[in-house]
């Protein structure tokens, strides 16, 4: 088939860092480790497959400095850079028991701010190009933003300005570390329990003012590809869209219709790490297709074993 894939392969420069194309490997927990040969090969292989940006899987911030150090993370970064991609890592809050907005106390909030700051410093010294606080998918930071899940009566709960305070404090803790060089991303779910796009735009605007360079909007709706990401482009920073964008026509629609600046390909990259190269070369018949069975990706994850794919030959 004749498809003009040029929009997928236009470079994008953000704060002095150049992505070679518009394809992002999103943060997906794969249970291969970040400091193991298997983990380094996994991420290195996907970088060699042609993505512009690799976002390493969500990692708790309290792991940095103890189990994750500058020295043992640098080989992972080198593997990604060696494949030609930029390297970011998603940062997940430290939890204290079963943390929720209701039970997280002020001292634990302060500890998290310290953990985020220290994690960003280690990532910067290890050579990462960016860090991404995880504020999506119903996890802790997203719970704080939800009026349904956050019933606090202090300055971290109540109206939208208070419910977004924790996310902003985390970004404000990390932004000075990022400075004018390291990219600061933020992942957010645009529609959630008790809130919609309008309140999400209020948060996103504050995040950008606080130093966020790229907005990662997830998940997608069941409608047109990239439709939930599109409103966030008005804020003047690049936006990542998600949602079955391993279907080439859908990914191109997102870019051609200006709904986002970058497209994340998740399970499609698990199925075929060479997806970007094959698409760039027009080898569509050679693509290993994700069939949405979820047997060895989510299935393995639920069993606590490394993620694989039923479509691997």
C-alpha cells in the first residue's frame, strides 16, 4: 500500500534535545529490571528499532540512591542512546503502606518531594534526557486530582487548585534539577473520576507554567485517535497521544490533523520492536501485529513474570 509516512519521521526539537522522529515508546512495566543485561537489551533493542524517545517504565522514587544509582543506571541509558533514541524515565511516588489521599500524611508528602528531587538528580547524572512524574491511570497523583477519590480538607484537597497542589509541588521540586537541559514530562489522564478536560486543562496550564516541557496524555477515548490529547496543544508544549497507534493510519491521522505532536506505540512495540524502521521503509507486510489478546503482555505481568508476546515467532 502507498502511505506517506513522512509526518511520523520529522525530527522534533524540545529544549535543546532533538528527537529523531515523532514515535515514542511509552512507559510499560515489563519485569526485566533496569540494571540487568535483560533489561538493558530490552530497551536497547527498542531504541535500535527506530523510536525517537524511550520512556523507561514507571519506577518508585524511593528506589533511587539505594538500589538505583548513577553507576548502575548509566549502562541502561547508554544502551538507549546507542540505539539512537533519547532516554526518559517515568517516576512513581513512594508509597507508605496502602497510600491514598485519605491516609498520606504531611511528613510522607514531604518525603515524596525529597525522593522526587533526589531521583531526578540521579537520573540527570546517569545521562537521562528526561524524567516523567506519573499522574495518570488512577494511581496516587491522579487520585489526589479526583474529587471523588480525594476528600481531604487541608490544602491538598477541595477545589481544583488544592487537588492539583501535590502534582505541582512535585513538578516544582524536579524542575530546578531539570533546568534548561533535562526534559520534564508529565503523564495525566484527561478524564477521570469526577473531573473532565476543563479541569485537566487547568492543571496542565499550571504544570507548563511550573516547567513541564511535554504533556503525555493517557489513556485515549474510544472515539477518534488523539481526540483527548488535542485540547492540550493550546498550551504551547508538545503533546503525546496514545491509543492503538501501532495502526499506521491512526498514528498519521493524529499528526496530520494536528491532534498531537508525538505518538506513543505501546503493545505494538512489544510485538515488533522494529515497528518504526519497518514503517519508515514501507515494509508494512513485515510488521508483527499486536492482536490485542493480552495473554503474554498483561497476562505475564499479572503473574509477575517478564512480558512477552504471543506473536513472536
